[in-house]
């Protein structure tokens, strides 16, 4: 796609329609994955300026969300035009459905986390631990769909693959039958870490069900996103860590452009982001363009003013 790249500050420097036409595939949905601490409203706002079509909130424990107004205020903020999918960790149909009703008017859908591999999440019976209980997952979807019958409201599940692959296919068919809108599939098992995702497995699952499938795992740039879409024939491409390093990835940028950093500064000025979040996102964004000594210095800054002064002097001048 090199002919599409331009040395300027445009937010979108590719033509997704033309690129997908060359590959003879429909244009997939480009999705910001649910990321603990990171996929909150300000970051969702940023990636949407760079070609992201659909965003998820971080995972929220449904039981906490239901029990605590403080949790609701802290964990889920939105605004007009945001319209995310809210991801919950839940292990009972009642919890998930109750949480869905609370966010129904402020979101486009809800998602059941059945993919998180972290030990503390699994030990509580959440995340990828649910993969051992396919009937429960299907029941959670079924009862929630019975509670929220609006077909325009998305009820989805995010999973990881399992071997033998028949387990994953059977699970996805049960989820589809229960009334799910779509399924997101991470191409690694819950015990895999840095291994290459199994895109062939995702492709096989896609061919086994009728509802949309989103592919997740290992995608580092725009061209890889298109390559995975071509290999798997999925309906959507979901990216997590690579979007932290480069929020402009879906716009075709190979690294975070200066304009993206300026956009983040503007969002901070308007939204009053906590310093920790504001700084941490910038640490991810500038990591590839600073020498080691400057990275260390930048990472140790302790105020918003100091961060802005550094960026003005070093990167944005």
C-alpha cells in the first residue's frame, strides 16, 4: 500500500476501500479492543479520529458495577458520539443482564469477557475460565437477549481459541444459537503469550457460523490488519497493544504522527485527564521516536506542564 502513504500530518493517509478492493475483500470494521486502564473515553475519542470504527470499554466487573455507584462513575464514562460496547466480567446470567440494562441507553452493546487469561481473573471464575463452561456462556447470552430484545443492541462475547479446535467451533455455534450479535476471537489460547496467533483457526470458526466474527491478536500495523482480514475473511479486525503505541494505526501511519500527539494534548486540555493516564499514553506513543536517554527522562516527568514543555521543545517544535 506504499502508494497511499504521504509525508504529511493527515489523520487518514490510506484508502481502506481501495486497499480492500485490491485484496478482493469487503472493508472490515476496525476495532479498538477492550484494554484494562487504557480503552477509556479519552483514548476512544483519539483513535476514532484515525479510522477506528468501533471501540470497547475496559473490562468492568459486573457485580461491582451493580453494587457501587462510585464504581459506575469511575469505570464507565461516555459522551455524545462515543457509543462504545461495554465489556463486563460476569459469571451469572442475572449479573450480566442487570449490568446490560444499566448501560443500555448509553452504549451500542455489551460484551462478555471470556478471554482474559490473567490468573487473578480466572481464579474468580471470570474471563477465560468461562471457556470451560460453554453452556453457561450460552445461557448468559440467551437470558440477556431475552431481557433486551432490541436487535439493534449488540450482545457479544470475546473468547480465545481452544484445542482441539472443535471445542471452539462448538462454543461459537452455541453462542450464535443463544442470540449473540457477533463473536470476537483472540487467536491464542489462554496459556499462550507471545506465540503467533492461529489465524487459520479463526478462519475455520468464521466459516462455521453465520454471525460476524472479529479477529484479535498479534496485529502490529495497518498492512497486517488487512492481511489478517484477507486470510480469515472475518468481518472485523480488533487491535489492542499496537494501538497504544500508535493510536493512528488504522489511519495507515507506521508510527504515531505529531498530529496524533497534538490531538491527545487537546483532548487532555478539554477532558481533564488524570496525569497518570495522560502521561502513560504518551509514554507508549513516543517510545519509538526517542533515544533511550530522552525516553528515561520523559518517563520520569511528574507534571502535565513538564510533559507539555518537553513535547514542545523536543517533538513538536
